[in-house]
């Protein structure tokens, strides 16, 4: 299923799924048996999917035309948001632009930071450029949404804890980032202002046909700015799998919860810093960024 959060013309945010070119309001079609928000659905998704199957609600006619609603971030309120740096090519490219080398430790363990889970933007939403920022960048990533609580999860058992996937644009203020990271405490405000996800949340069963035997998706990942292709990569070039990322995140008795998001990190060449902004100049108001991943649709945002 392609699950969405949407706003009706009356202004209410609702949860549902795409069906026959329209949107099904899950609470409406189920007469209240299903919740009105996505986080509540994820919390008890096994129970709710059983209800959907038993009542054949997945075949229900759309309750809204797609043109009559506004798609929001499919999960507007994740419980937490960890972002990894798992593509070696991106790390090689970006590190050289900051005058760094890849640390030997990167090859020993997946590395992540916590980003702002309350600065969530959805498809079509305008993203403000931070005040004074001169090197605004995008980053092309896949987001993995946790569906089952767990701790000390092994990589080969992690699939049972995954709910689904979405596109993730990790907007980055490179000028701010460059200054603050000299203090050796992570990206902080350079990453604090905007995380865009969408256009929908795809349940993991729909992505299964793209999954290789090694836990990596054979999924093309492309980016465009104002219609110009910037990156044309593939998720199968990732160094660490989501299973390995989940194992690392849940180590030392740390609980992962339904509604947590894990970012894959940026695919190689999936950001402007990697060419020192030669592939395209820094993002400015009016620029439209489109990220596309096989099976996950197109996530579009404009800078203001």
C-alpha cells in the first residue's frame, strides 16, 4: 500500500492510502475502526492490516479525488529521526570538499546522528532558506520507518521491525555546517531546519520485488533541480544495509519504536557539495528540487 497523510478542503489532516487515482480516508471507509493519523496506524498496524483484509477495505473506492486534497508528509510526527552516512561514494566526495579523509572507523560501524524530527516537510511544501545561508544543499536519501519496538536487534532479524519506506530529502545548510563542525560536535544547525519526506509511505511488501539477496534494493535514485538532472544513482551501491543500521541503532539496550525514521544517507553524487556546487549552484528561492526513487515516487519541494 501507498499510505498518505492528506489535508481536505475543510482543513483537517487525515490518514489514508492511494487507490485508483484517488485517496481513501481510512477512518471514514472503516466507520471509525481505523485511526485518523498515521502514527496511530503504525503503532497497531498488524491489527489494522488484519481488519483491512477481513473487510476488503483495500479495494474501497476513493473517498476523495487526488486533485481535491493536499498531500502532507506521510508521517508528520515521527518519534525520532536518525540519519546515517552509508554510501561510500558520497562520503569520499563530500569529505574531500571539506578537506577530510574517510576515518577508518567508518568501515567498522554504521555512523548516524539525530536530526530534527519536528522539522518535517511534505511533498509540494515550500522550504525556507535559512537566514544568511549561501550554500544551501539537498541530499537524496531513502527513509526507513520502524514498525515494531525492539532493542539489541540483529541485522538478520531487522526486517521484522520495518514498516515501510519513503523518499527523504536531507536539506543541508553547508555554510553553517562548515563553521560549526570545526567545533567537533556534529552538524547541529546546519541540519536542523528542514527534513522533507514523501510523497507517500510504501509498505515493505511493495518494495520486496526490488530487494536483492544482500538486503539492498535495486532502486534507481535520481535528482533534478529546475528540471535538470543532477544525480542518477542506485540504492544498491550502499555500503551498510538498513538491517545493519537498525542493529547499530538498537545496540546497548536502546529501544527503537514504531514511527522512528532511519535515513540511509546520501547516494553517491546525490548532493551539490560533492562537485563543490559545480553541477548546480547553491539552492536559492525559486529553485524546485525533485527526488525520485523506484517504487517510492517523486518528492518535490521549492525553496523560498
